[in-house]
C-alpha cells in the first residue's frame, strides 16, 4: 500500500472515525506534560507534542493492575480461591506514539511473551492494540535513538507511521493491523510529489540532528564480569539518590511487584511497578540483601539494559534512546556517558 | 491462554512440626481439582509459589518426590508475613500452589553416576525430594553410590528425622548425619561441622556429582573440600535462593547477571556461577 495523505483540517475526522470503532488513546496535555490517555473528544488528542514525560508502557503494563480477586467470607466454599479480574480487551488504537516508544514494546515483548511463559495481560493487549506512530520532526536534545538502532522515523514497532508535513499528515501503512484500521477511515488522498519531498527533507534533518552519539557494539564483545567489576561504577553511582525516577519513566523498565490487598472480606492480588533502585527490591526474608549497596543497584540498572539483556536475548540494548532518564534525573546521571565508559577500550602503555 | 500467575487451589491435608524450635513445619497439600495434579508434573530440585489469599506468595522448594503420588509437601521456615500466617493454618484450610517452577537437578547427567548429597540446616527439602526419588525401586538402579552428608546445629533441628533413621538402616545409601554439637548421651551419629565431616568421610570424586545446599557459610567451607577431593566445578551443583515474585522470569528481581534464578535456576553448577557476578 503506497503512502496516503490528509490535510490538517480533515484529520480530526479521521480521529472521529477511529473513535467510532475503537478505544482511542492519544497524547493529552495534563498540567505541564503530555501523557497517553483515552480520548472522548477528537480535540483532546494533541499531536503537536514533543513526547510524554511518562513512557506509554502503562498502556500494556499498567502502573497498578488487578490480577485476581477473591472472597474471604467465612464459610464461602470459594473463599481464598483466586479468580481472574475482569478486564477490557476490546480493540484499541494508540494514536501519535513516537517510534522509539513503539520500538520499546518490541524489546519488552521478549520478556513478557516467551516460549515457556506468556504474560496473558501483556500479550492480549499487544494483540488487540494497533499502534499509529508519529515521526519526530524535531528530536529533543536528550534523544539518542539513532545510536541504538532505531530513529525518529523508524517504522519497526509500528502498524502505521504518520508524518506531520505542516499542512497535513502522510500515513505509511506497515502491517495488516494498520491496513484494517486505516481501512475504516476515509478522506485520504494520494501523496503529491511536493509532500513526498518535504517528508524526505524532514526525515533527513531529524536524523542529522541526532548523529551517532556513541558506539554500543564494543559492550557486546566485553566480558560480563569485566564490566561488572569495573571501577567506574563508583563514579557513576556517586550522585545517585536512588529516587527511581529513571525506572519509573523508562519504556523498557518493566519490573513489578505482586501484592495482596484486602478490603473487608474481599481481596485483590495486584501488581505494581517496582524499581531495582530500591533496597527492598531484593531484600530476602532472612534479612540478607544481595544488592544492599547503592552502587550495586545503580550498576544493576545499567548492566541490565546494556549487558545482561543483550547477552540474554541477542536483541540489542534494552534502551531506545528516548532520553527520559537523562532529562528527568535530578542529579544529572546520563546513560550516554555510562555507555561511553562501558564501551571504552583502555589501551595501556606497554 | 493459560495464566501462569494463577495458583491451583489446594487443601492442607496435614501439618507436621519438624524442629524443636518449632520454626519449621511441613505442609502436606492435596489438589482440589484432580486435573491440576496432572498438570503439576515436577522434577526434584524444582520449587513452587505457595499462595495465601490476602497475604501473598512465597517461593518454596518442593520437598516431595514425583514418585510420591496424590499430594505434595513443603517444609516452610517461619520468617515473614506469609510464613507466619501459614504456620497458623491447619488441616482442611484452603490455599494455593503455583508451579512447578524453575529448573531441577540434572537427572539425565546424573544417570549412571555416584551422587554425593551435602545439606545443612533447613536447606534439605529438595535434597529430601532427590533422595526419595533416587531410592525409589524404579530409579535406584539408574544411579551409582549415593552418599549423604546432612548436618544441623543440634539433633532437634534436623528435618525428616524418621526418614533419616530409616535411610540409616538401608544398605543402598551411605548416610552421614552430623550435628554441630549435642549434650545427648544417646546421640549415635557424627558430631562436627559439615565441611569437616565431608573431609573425613571423603566420598570419591570418581564418576561422581556433588549436590550441595545449605547456609552460605557451610557452602563456603565445603567447596574447597570438594575441590580437594577432586570434584571439578561442572560436577558441583547448588541451588540458590533469591527474593522472587512472579517465579517465571518476568518480574525482573531475582537476576544474577543475565540469569533469572527463578527460571534459569535455581539449580546452577559451580562452573556456571563462576561466570556470573557474585551478587547473591
């Protein structure tokens, strides 16, 4: 299917057509920042955004999710037996997601959807969701997607890619799901040569603005223990306050906790985002803690993204260069600097 | 889609207090739905998540052998919220079990080999499973000599005392039970720490594997003894503990380097561990 085009003025009609058939999630301005939320009116979707502060991982892996529910009523024969909590898996469109964040879902898939075990909620949401991406014409100063194999116009994780060409949007349909979604909309026209050239120009200037900020490949070759025992971790961890902002915002930080909550004689088993930055994360019942030191926890986060994950899944780094952790770290720890240290080869004098 | 987070409902069939400090109890569990028992096919060395509605889940080694049918057993140390509650539960109460989880002792590789089992304290549960499994008439001929060194601080802290006494009587297993110390004049077994007793009994490393589970201090001092006896790192097997939640390699907390203890472990050879960060 060749690319199609719609003028800016007609685009709200497309959103309306989607809303008639799907639950539509889009970037919505809430306070100072955008976040992905279900829209009720077409004008709520704000595609003029740069990126959301919080990654859209919550669309598939909610911050807090009810897994099971149960009765604790005495004499109830079903008391204490867990039942699946009802959830809405009706078809859904995520509109305006950035290519890096869509790519992140693919990196997370290898964790949630394995040959041995499938996380049923992640997998079903992935199956029933269509991702309509929006290319980045103006990446942020903290972005480094092109250094990790993705990019501002990357189509890898998307079903449809939109490009904002100023007077309208072009759409590149990438998958069958994308075809189905675009198929229910109308008003598109073919892409004119001028628009096509403009789109190419936008892509080139966006990619050029990012450049290649580091070379990740040397880390793959290095020995896990050599990196683990490197002395630079002491400097990397020095300023860290273990606040967990990085893991909270990161699109590829999926770690979660499972807890039971009881309300009177009813209970829920819920899962909640957790963070390797917190000492309790690994605290044994015996009192022993394999990562009791801050250095160990900071090292764990970077080693997981940049060494453990690549070694385990041969799927590149568990990082898409969205730059959220760089932008929002209160003590300016910069993962790009950590990658440079991890990939540096020391040439010692003979 | 099968939901790997959903526990099978089970009924507590019996509760036995194992140790004189009353901190360890063995729970015998029976599946409410017979088809769940069919699905719960396990190997010695695996673990399961015990689930109590309203409190949570705990990862515990399976103490029974797959050769024992109709029930599963777990020996649980009283440590935190879930285990304290479990210790107060009684026969007939309903709870949940999720599993079997993790890998197991390498039974294919152990076939035709002598097996040396070294255990300390309450880390004897999956070792009990392994011994019962190997001693089963259908399996005994698959293995060579079986030697067991099992120690606790005092006689009252040993697990499965009746079974230990019964194994002592058998000709097809070499039992070396030991305690750190005792004032019991009738104590007829060894006195001494596990590393020292292992050194003294000196099981041959020839055509042998060693499986070692116990407190870190015991492991630390027994490993050099095994090395001295000639056991290479790829024939020393251990099972690790780690804080866990999902038990299926998804929630992300129990990793040692690139490996998840819950899914890629808990059983590792010393050789495998030597290539991973020392963070456990």
